């Protein structure tokens, strides 16, 4: 970290001093990387197949049964005992640690669904026969990507609106506040429920709707910082010299506002993940069958005789959100100059 300036070096030192937040960051990054590589960890297709002196990559190329000596040109089903026998007799295959994808049904199970944890399904299966651990990996990735994108888009809009209100003040600030008061009073969940009856909800559709109604979280913080600094002498001097408003806002005022803004981002990310989980739990989120933490929570509620479903979803969410909260606390301490180590 020697390339950082002294101020940022001091912030990084304060962040590291918060051991809980520092280690939470590393644990979160490990989880995030594992979720990004879900296809390599949980897949019903082999990663690599060597058959009759040829090498195949089913993970990236769709092969047919005829490629492995079958009579049909249908997509190869690598869970089929016949195909497994062909691969074992005339070659070899490298599988993912979990031989189930996000929507793979374990037809070989001898127990009714949802089935308890076993050697084949480490965390059991859900009510549809899907592997719980595989769906946790894929569902966590969707939740994290949704949360990160929602946090990014809503933060950019909120910063722009807050900066405009705080810098220009007057009627711009007055009318902006009135619009935000009306917009923040809109029943977001009720509107999403209404729109879901008209449009088939999907990832990008949900992201757009939640951004439209969730961009106001940072407006107040940025607006207050710009209102505070707009009358500083160096800002007035820049205006008197004819420096453009955009340059003053982006170069001289925004860095000050970003200090307060960055401390809020982990908490906004927590809220974004919770939003998607809540919508999925209520049945107004991702399409049916999509891997989702909220959908697994719903299955746990509907199948109280299978406690592993609810407990797995609960602990997955609890650990993920706790890590983000601990990181947020460490970031807040890092940007607080009164915290010394």
C-alpha cells in the first residue's frame, strides 16, 4: 500500500485495525470468488472429457449423444447411466466437486423430495429435487450481482441528484426535495406486485424497477456535503475565475462528499440483497425455478418437516449480511479521523 498517499495510508491502517471488518473483507472476497466460479464447483456436466483419444469440454460446448457413440443427436445427458458407462469404458472425465447444477434434479435419489443431507447431496435436496448447496452457490451469485449493480446504479443517480441540489440550491434544491418527498412515499412493493401481473419479472426488469424507486438513499448525504462546501472560499474563488460548474462539482466538491458516501455503500448493498430476497420470498422476484435465497426460504417455510432448507437459507443470508455489516463498520472507522490506532 506504499503507493497510497498519506491520508489513504492512514485510512487503510484504521481499516486494518478493525480486525473484525478486515477479516470479514477477506472472507467475503473468498465467498464472492467461489460464487463467480459456480460452474466450476457445481455442475451436472463434466469439466473435461477424454473419449476415444479426443478431448471434449462440455462446460463450454454443447455436445450430442452421437458424439459419444449414441444413436440420437439429442443433447448429451451426462447423468444418464448409459453415457456414464460409455465415458468410463472408453475414456475419463473430470467432474466438478458437486455433480449438480442449479436446476439439476437428482432422479437417482431413493428418498422422497425434499431429501435430507447425504453423501451425494451434501445439504440435501429441495422440494423439486434440486441440490441445495448448488442452488445456494448460484443463488448467492445472483444476489450479489443484483446487489452490486443496484448499489452502483442507485448510488450514481443519488450522487448526481444530491450534488445538483446542494450546489445550485435555491429553487433547484426546493423543487428537488419536494419531488423526492413524493417519490419516496410511493408504495414500491405494491407497484412491483401490480407490474408483475402485467410483465414477467426477470433480473433486468427487477433491477430497473428497484433502481427507479431506490436511488434516493445517498441524496441527503451528498446534498448536505455540497451545501456545506458551496460557500467555502476556494469554491467562490473558482467560480470568480470562471471555472465551469461541472469542473467545480467533480474536481473540488465531489471528493469531499465521497468520504461520507463510501461509508454507506456496504449498508446499501445489504439492503439491495435483502430487497431481492424479500421479493423472491413473496413470489414477485425472479422467474420460477431460478436459484434464489428467497425462494429457498419460502421452501423452508412450506416444508417444516425439512429443517435443513430453512436453516441453510437462514445461515447463508445471516453470514453474508453480517460480513457486509462488519465491512461497513470498518469502512466507517477508516474514514473517521478521530479513530486512532
